[in-house]
C-alpha cells in the first residue's frame, strides 16, 4: 500500500472518530496499546534484559490500530472480541450485555460503586 493511501486512511479515520487517535472502544492510544503488549513506542521490548529477550522488535509494518473500519479499533479490543466470539455462546452473551448496557444501565451498578 502506498504511503499516500495509508495517510489518507489514517486521516479519514480520524475524521470519523472526531480527531481522536485512540481506540473507539477502550480509548487507548497507539503507545498504550504497544505498552500493553510489552513494547515501547519505538517498538523495542520493555524489560528485554529481565526476560532474556534478544533482537525482539515490534516491526513498524505491524499495525496495532485498525483505521479501516467504521471507527479506529486497537489490537487489544480485537483480541477481546475474538475471545468472545470463539466462546460457545459468545455472541449471545455479547448481545445480552449490549441490551443491559442500553436498557438496564442502572441495574448493572451497585449503590456506592461510583455509578456515573
């Protein structure tokens, strides 16, 4: 993919997301996603010496944020959704959760839990 096309996809996705370069679901930035997977922003591993890692670098071509969908989504959320969808009744559980979030929000919180 040409660099121009990649930039266009990125900026178009930012427009769709209200100019926020964060995951639409969890709100992590690209740097926070890399840290979640154990890498510094430049792609080098965190605590490489501690774990005996040598020559391990997160390749620049590996995307940790997807900008091609309706909204930007990070690799962490994609993994979470993969886990849900692979569960025997994952889609049903997710559908139930979405219904609860939409229709019974107050019922999800105990008193004193800091309900927003």
